[in-house]
C-alpha cells in the first residue's frame, strides 16, 4: 500500500513489521507492547509503546505499523507467534473486521479479570487512588445478550448494494456488511434478514443512508423508534419508547439494579434523587427503600413514560421532573443531609456545571453509575476534592466480548 501523505516516519517506516511481546491490555481493548529504541550516542535506549488490537497479554506477535504518533505507534496484528493460553476461537466470522467487539478471542473469565484490573488501573492513574475493586459481575449470557442494535448504511451508489452493518475496526466512516451479530439476541438475529431485505428493496429512496433500529422487547423486535417497548426487571414492568435509552442487557439487569438501589439505601437516607432517570428504572426500583423519590430527565418523552411506569407499578412516592440535570437541585424539596443521589450520565460523564451544583448541594450519599470508567474516574476527582470518600467499587459486565463495562461507585459525604 502507498504511504499516506501525512505519515510520520519516526520511529518506524510505513508497514514496518515487528515481533513484539505483549505486556498488558488497555481499557480500549488493545494489546500494549514496548520496543527499546536508541536514545543517544552513549548507547542508552528508551521504551517506545506500540498498540496492537486483538493481541493478548503474554503473546509474541508479529505486527505491522500503520501510524506513528509523537510518543507511541499503532500497528495491525499480522500473526500470533506464541498464543496466550487464554486465546479462544472467535465465534463471529467478522471478528477483527467489525469494530463492535474487541475480546471474542479472549476466554470469558479472563475478560472479567482484565476489566476488573482496568477499573483499578484507571482509578490509580486518573484519580490517584488505590482502592479495592470488587471482581466484575459476569453477564448470565455472554452471547446473544444485546437487546438493541443500530446498524447503519451509507448513501447507496447507483447499481450497488449498500453495506448494512457497523463501522469497520479502526475506521470512522467505512461500514462493514454484518448479516448477523452473535452478541445480539436470537430474536434480533431472526428479524435482521427481513429488515436488511426491506432496505435493499428500496435503497434508491435513501438520499443519505440511514441508521436502523432493532429493539428486542421480551421477544418482540421493534424497528420504529416511537414504538412502545416493555421490559420486566424483577417485580417491575417498564414501558419506554424503543428509540429511547434503556439498558441493553436484560439478563444482568436485575442484579445490576439491585446493587445500585441497595447502595443508594445503605447510608440510611430517607430520600432519593435519580438524576438522568430515563423512564424511571432506578427511581422506581429503589422506591420501596425510601420515603420519597424524585427523578429528573432532560427527555420529556422519557419523563412521560417514567410517570406512566410509576402508575402502572402502583408506586406513589415518586415524582418525575422534565428538566436538565444541570439545574435540578434548587427544585428538589428534600434535605440534602437525608438524600442519596444516583447519577448515570452519558459516556462523556458529568458536566462541570452539574458536578458543581451537586457538590454545592452536598447530598449524604452518591451512587455514580457509568458506562465509561475513564470519565467516571476523571469526575471522581471533583468528589474527593469536596471531601467525599470512596465506598464500594463494583464493575458489571453488561457488554461481554467488548471493551465496554458498567462500573458502580459509592461515595460518602464528609462528616
């Protein structure tokens, strides 16, 4: 292949091949190896980092460099010369090409062990804290667990069928055709051929391409984002719009919700605020443990569903507010000293404005739920600076075969 115009030639030429011993896995799911490079006339060397996706710790691999950065390089995995004892055969024939999964080649118990370790490493490196991290809770189903997928396709070229699927690994725009996905539920995979065929039958009607939706709701697969989906979590039933956010692994959800609500109640607080409450999952699940509960959500449609879910489940001590989570505490009638707060922000984490308001209010207890431990640990610095102390740190593997996980951190207010 021709060398890219902007290729940085130091320290390796384009497509230079190296034999590397992989040391560890990053939280992005990449193998990390180090190469000694000459550092001066005295013969000293410096350690240069090379990231190799799909390579596992302890393996000797051959890798091909495709990008040099200022202080590290990126390389493709060419071959595994000495495999890890934990390497297994990937279940998906598209693994390594599709950007959706990073760990299908790693035995599931080792996936859990590495995810637990990565939380501890992020905690130390980003928050400067050494603290016990409980072992990651496994998903009861490590395959066929995902209840929502959103395949994409680009604008079809005249006379060509568009690829319908997900981004190719290592790219930002190239779509890989994915006719089936082994981490999606069986119901989704059964419906997917029909959805794909419908797109291809009218592909000329898409001027820009599109993003599709398949949401499995107790075996019924919705493709309309405005359709009403129903989920059962423990004794409760939740309705939500198929396109709205709802946790995508129903098999681990009961244990996940139980841990979060139990942690929220563990301080003895009598009131609960569920920020980013969505259709009311945590607020309603926790209601029996508190005298009063308030949920806040920026999505008006989600708040409508949360109120309906409270009524449907016969829960009368919950109120729901349609407002930005960055401006809620002035409207909360609870005493901060008697209130626990659950926060479950997007992957980007909490905004500084929200954190400033939350910490100024000084709730008794905070349970921080995150699908991105890196931004969670970044935000943790705000809490520790304000005097909050760490309690339990519990990862949950809602996303087997991928680099993603959920992490629940419990924080106690200063005395």
